[in-house]
C-alpha cells in the first residue's frame, strides 16, 4: 500500500486514551411475520441505525423460523434465546410471539411517490418486485437496454424505456439507479439531482467517481442522494462509518469489500485451482462474465473511496494502489483476504492481498460476505459484517434507502 495525500484531522482532536463504550440502544419490535420479508426489512432498518434488536415474531407457530430465514437471507446474524436465557445478545434475538391481532386496513399513503427505475437486472429486478407491491410507490418508468426482452417480472405496457431522458421526462420523485455502466449511471445521477429528483443508487463506480461533487449538487438543488447499497450489499458499512464519525475522529478503516474475491480466496484456501475457483464464483452468481473489476481491486478501490468520503468528508480518489488476484499470483501463507485499508494518520491507502490469520473479524469471513473495522482517535472500534453480494441483500439495502426517503419526504 502507498501513502497518498489525504485530508488529515486536527491532531489536537485525536486522543488515544481508551474510554468506556456506552451501551448500544436496543429496539424491541413486535412484528407480523405473516410477511417475513416486510418484517425483516423493519429489523434491518433498526440495525442500520446501530441498534441491537429483539424481534417478537407474531403469527403462525412457524413465524419465528420464517423471520429468522428472511433475516439470514440478508446476512443478519440471529439467535433464538430459549427459556431462561438472556433475550438481548449478539445479533438479532428472534422470539416467538402471540398470534397476530385482526389485521387493520392499511391506511392509504398521504402521497404516492413516483419512482423511475434505471436497470432491471439482478438488483433492479429485485427492487421492482418490491415497488410493484407497495402502495407508497408508483413506478413511472423502467430504463432497460431492450424494452422488448422478456423479464422475470412482467412490465406493464409502456413502462419500459431505453432512453435516460425519457425516464426523467416522466418526472419521477425518486430515481433508483441500478445499472452496471459507470459513465451512464453517473450522467443519469447528475441529471436527476440537477432537476431536484431524489436518488437512490447501487452503482459504486458511478458514485465513487466523485462523491463530493454529487453531494454538492444534491445540496444545491435540494435533492437527496442515498447510496448505501454501493458498499457492502446487505452489510451496513456506510452507516457504520457514519456512526464512528459521529463518535469521534476516524483514524483507520480496514475492510473486505468484494464478495467475489472473498469467495475465490476461500476456494483457493481449500486447495481449488484458480480457474476452478473463478468458475465456482460465477456459478454461485457472484462473479461477472468479466470479473476484472473485482480481481484487479478496482471494485474495492471505488468502495474504499466512498467509505473514505464518509470518514473524512472529503475526496479520496478511487485510483488507489491495488494488488491483482490471478492464477499467477503468489499468495501469502495462511488465510488471505483482499483488504482495503485507509490510515488517516500516515496517509496510507490501498487494496492488497494480506494474511489475516488470528483476526476474529476477517479470518472466518464466509464466501460473499464483507466486513469492516473502523477505529476512532480515542481507540473505539466499530465493526460490521454481512452478505456483500447477491440480489436479496443488495435489494434490501436499496429498499431501506427508499423507505427512509419515503418516511422523511414532506
């Protein structure tokens, strides 16, 4: 890793004496688990706020098991405390509750929000299903390359468009941007923000290209920009950095940010040849046909730039030094991770292949999972882990951003 010119904190604000950690707040949720996906979304939003959760799953006898399965699909660790065991523990505590009371008619929203969706692939398609079933939102257009192509979710006549200008001309209140092309995505985000349209993006290459400028543009137009799904999939990594920054000066970030490389490195540790490990990553749905952005560290570098902006409130170029993962690369001995690291005090930043044996956060990290450790000047450590790739966890992150926008919109 190489030292880069970074905005350094005021040295007088950095203290290294340890202070006791305050207890994390606990949220007690009584949930109708007849719709476990919706119930899991309510839990996930509390986790993003940094709260431990006790979830009381009401409904049929299997309500707690259904909610647990929905949370684990996102990558949320759960526990099922037994009689006499502490209810509040590590992860989300899921407790079986009573039968649900008679369902009350759902109140119509005061205002239905018009949503333009850019992209209908793995993430966009997952978001579309949720949008079509939620009365708070009306989908006014879906930007796709080929409107005539059959899709998992049928689009109503006239909903599919192939021109970004046509999508924005339909005057959405919110743009959900989930396309794979960085330049097209960045141009669309800029155009939407300039019009005062709120944006939720899952495009890390677009957002990471120049996040401070996008934030400034949103501020100038009165729009809001949310991008939690750009980093970590279902793991609330951006929110964790924000909590750390609210506590004190961030001095170090260490993270595994690419699920594809983590999957491959786990297969290599099991003795699989590189090509077979890459093939397995593709079969599992984590590696693209062209995995170069993952293997060269470009993907992790863009995500580190976003986390760096959250920590420092300034620009960290996505073009940080990066080590490549490939069939001809000699890996260090032991358990290896593609580790993204930013040290504010030394200016060191980069993406490198590093041994992590003995590190309780990174060493046993499952295949597509991501993990983050943030250290503040007084020695406090904030961590997060979760599924860093896949339709369900990434869709959940986008959906949480959408729900926050809907709840906060005047």
